[in-house]
């Protein structure tokens, strides 16, 4: 119920644009590394100082206007320039819908090509984050086209999809991030039960590690991390063949501990004004993350946002029920 509530909110266009006006609020400031490139670079330098590399996400998704997609592309190009100029240990994560996938496939392809090309000149890797099921195939198509020209690209395999194993085999020669999956997906495409998702997640990680290509294991789940530590030891998988990844601001102690133990560690560093959808998905994943909001709840603007959010959710539910009745 709570998961559905926050998932519903994550896709609400009105709340998304309202949130942009308010700046980082509702506790988002503890899991988003600022609103501009300078703040993001500062956070990256701090993480690098602890031996942690970063993947930078200029927040934004589900863009439906060409000028917004173009602006997002320009910002990502600036991030690439800033990574190079500051000589920090970081690469790029981006979402195809931010670069116009919902507007026009070829427009998005050209935006991505420009980004990948610039990153390539500086030897910077670009990861295509994976979004919901509706965008899965076109995102893989974009990757297929660009990987014919460049080898600094990779993507994500989401373990909740029934087809994840098939996709892993198809992309076995790529640098891959393996995750459980963050969106609400229909039963015909995805496991719904946490146990099934965890089981498939472990299976995919082991498969790609044994396959020998670089694997990013992206999870905050200490049980899975411990399992992977045992697995790599038993199978003599060298430490330079994989890394652990976590999101900025989450389990900071564990992030440092893993880096101090000598594992490659990469923090996903999101920044920018378009934080709302990202933040709502984090609340949907783990109700305890509401602690982040609770600390801010006496802030007047936050109360307005929560009020608007609850209102929008209730209206959404009521109209759905009415439609069902019809
Ligand atoms: C770096 C990174 C990149 C990602 N990229 C994508 C992507 O491109 N596409 C996509 O669909 N999804 C992506 N995700 C999200 C991912 O799919 C999951 O939704 C998300 O990571 C939650 O699953 P989990 O494995 O971290 O832990 P969960 O399944 O949420 O939790 C499992 C257990 O781990 C422990 N735990 C989890 N979080 C915490 C915490 N904060 N503090 C203490 N204990 C905790 C708890 O014991 C919990 O019961 C990404 C995640 C990361 C970390």
C-alpha cells in the first residue's frame, strides 16, 4: 500500500514540477548531492578522498518537450567537462527518457551519441540506466546502435524481469550493473515476490561474475553483499572484475567499510532540481526511508508538498475507482 502510494507519487507530473520550484526539500537533500554541478563535484571529491569512485546522474526523467531534453543533454555535456577538468574519478549515468526517448527515438539517439562521443574523448564510461518495462526494448536498441561505434557504454540488468537472464546473456560482453529493479511492473513481465527477485538477483550476479566481464553489484542489501564476498573468494574472482555500488547518502558506514576492505566501490551521485521522482522511488523501496522525511516534517513548505501529494494520491485513487465502477 505504502509502496503503491509512493510509486504513484513518483509519476505525478504536477507534483514533480512543483517540487522543482521548491528546491531540495522533504529530506531529499540528504540523498541528493546538491542542485548544481559545483555541489556535485564537491561531493565527488569527498567520496574520492575515501577511495570511492562515483557515477553521476544529472537528475531527470520522463521528459516530453524537446527543449527540456536538449537542455538535459547540454547539462550532461557540462558534467563530462567538469569530470575531466577536475580530474575526479567518476563516470556518467543517464536515463534515455531524460534525453527524449518518449519524444522521438532518433532525436534521443542523436542526443545520446553526442554525450557518448564527448565522454569517449575523455575515456569516461557512460551507463544507460534502465527504467520501466515500456522503455526496456528501445533502451537496449539505443545501446545496440551506439555500441557499434563506441565501447565506453554499458547498461543495467533488472532482476525482477522474467527476461533478465536472456538479456544478461545477450549483453554478456558489456560492463553491466545488476540491480533488483525499482519500478512497479505488471505481473506478466516481472516477479512480484521479494524472495523470487532476490533469488534471480543472486543468480544473475554469479553468472556475470563467472563470465568474467566487469560487474557492478548495486544493492544496499548486506545479506547479498556478504553472499557475493563469499562467492568471489570461493571462485577466485579478482577484485578488479567487480565493484559494489550504492546510492548517495544511503548506508554511508557500509560504503566506507567496503572501500576500506579493499573492494572497488562506486557511489551513485544524483544531483539537480529534478529530484522528486527519484526521491519518491527511494521512499517506495524502503518505508524506513521515511525517516528522512520525518526529520524535515515541521518545515512549512514540506507540509505543503506532503499535503499536495496526499491530495493528488487520493484524487487519483478516487478517479480510478470511479472508472472501475463505470
Ligand atoms: C547504484 C544503484 C543504481 C541503481 N540503478 C537502477 C536502475 O538503473 N534501474 C532500476 O530499476 N533500479 C536501479 N536501482 C534501484 C534498485 O533496482 C533497487 O530498487 C534498490 O537498490 C533497492 O534494492 P536493494 O537491493 O538496495 O535493497 P532492498 O531490497 O530495498 O532491501 C533489502 C534489505 O537490505 C537492507 N537495506 C536496504 N536499504 C537499507 C538502508 N538504506 N539502510 C539499512 N539497511 C538497508 C534491509 O535489511 C532490507 O531489508 C539502483 C540501485 C543502486 C544502489
